[in-house]
C-alpha cells in the first residue's frame, strides 16, 4: 500500500541501489485496485462529507472546493464528482450539533456513495450514535472508500473499522487515540495514511493533501497538480511528511525558497545535496536541518518525491517512452526509474501506465 512504502526512507540519491519489487507485488496490486475508475458521464463519483458531531470550517471548505460541483478546472471536470453533506446526529437537546451546517441529512445518503469523508471538530468527539456506526460498517462491507479528517479518525475507530490497521489523526489527540483503541497502530507523525483502503489524516492543512491524494487516484497526477496550483498551494505532500514542523518555509529564509524553485525547474538534471546547498548558500548540514524544520523531510527525499510525481504525470498524459521519462524526471536510466518508482508506489512504471490509462478510458 502507498503509505507503507512511503514509510521506507528513500535512498540517498537517485542513482544508488535499492531492492526492486516484482511487477506483481501484492502492495502494488492493492494500491492499483484502490484507484477507482474514472467518472461516468451518466453517474458522477458521489462524495459524501459525514459530519457526526461538528467540523472545522477549513475541512468543509477544502472538500467543498475540490469535490464541489463548480469544479475549478471547469469543462468535463464539473461532472466528475457529486458532493453531498450528511449531518444526521442530534445532540441531547435535539439540536444539530454542527453550527456550520444548517440542515441535517438522513443517513440513507450513505447507501449510494463512492467515497465517505468523516469530519469532526478540533477536540475528541463524543461517541457517535449507533446508527452512524452501523452506516459506516455497512459502507465498509460494500467497498465504499472511507476516509477521516483529524479527530474523525475516532469515529472510524468507534465503528471498529481501524482495528489492526495503521491510522493517524491530529498530533494533539494521537495519544488519546492510542489509549482508547490500543489495537490501532497510531502514527502520530504522518500527514495521512492509507491502510486496507481506509484513509485517515491529521486534518487542518493536511486535509488538502489527502483530498489531492484521493483525486490523484481518481484522475491522475496532472489533475492533482493543477488543483494544487489553483489552490495556490505547493504540490501535494506525501503522507510520510511529518505533521509538526518547527518553522514554515518563509521563516526559514529566502535561501530555502530559492533552492526549492531551482531544483523544481531542473528535475531532469543530476542534482546532489552539495549542489542544493551551494544554491542555498548554506552548508549541506545546515540545509538538511532547515529542510527538516520547514518541510519535515530531507532535501534528497523531497527531490525524489518531485521526480516521482513528474514521472507519474508523464506516464499518465504523455506518449514518451520509458527511456525518455527516466531522463526527463532525472532518474537517468529505466532501471533507476523502475527501482525508485516501484519502491515508492509498489508497482512498476509500465503497470502504472497501463492500469491508469485503462481506468481513465473505461471510466
């Protein structure tokens, strides 16, 4: 699965040796099967935001923007998703528990959906109503893609959907998640996690990263990157980026911004840590420290992630050969492309292209 491979630190350079994974590797097969087919002109992909208690405006705003009917990409993209909002739970006084949502919706809305996104407030939510838990359990049995934002992870945990699985939540509540649900493997570092087809994320800004990941699986890297640009956001961060960083990029100085822009525009070139440090005007050690503080990753891990994303986009949308893609993405050779691509995604570039295009065609 994606996040299990992402948790393995990438090699120190794109030309170093790493273990190859067979084309039929189980992780890759499960990752590919987690990519839903493309949209249908007659029936769009139904995404329901389930708000069992209350949800931060940021979570509602991001999901509405990315899955809303007025899609920012326009054109055919407007028919990709059908957004729904389900806020069915009343508090003991009989009032809707979510001050943001004015109307409550019946849980029957969850019976005919493709994706459910569970949102909750900044604090650990109260135990969900039995009807909510039953609806989530039934959706899981039907194979619905289920995800949770921030403390929404507690809702999935209460439904028993995360037992034995890896999951995350906002770092401030991860210890409580461990205490209440000791059979869940809680990762308090990751921005988002996918295990057995269930996605959990830290919420807040990480909501954008998870939503882009879902859209990338639905419609490819080019679409996800275009949406990130529309949101005036950097490219989607990978799930293994740390939640907590000590300083934003701006506070790390212009040198870090400069090296990010410089490297992003030269992915086809062979770039070393020393090269990046020279552009930043820093020592390699200082640059590495600032990368970890601002981005939660190392310079070469960040560089590898950009190259993987570029390779995905080229595999999806171009007619370039594997040799050309390897060169354009900075891997140098097809062998290096395959090693790193398979290590990160669990599937070979050739199979990724074949399945991705097949699903886009058959949508």
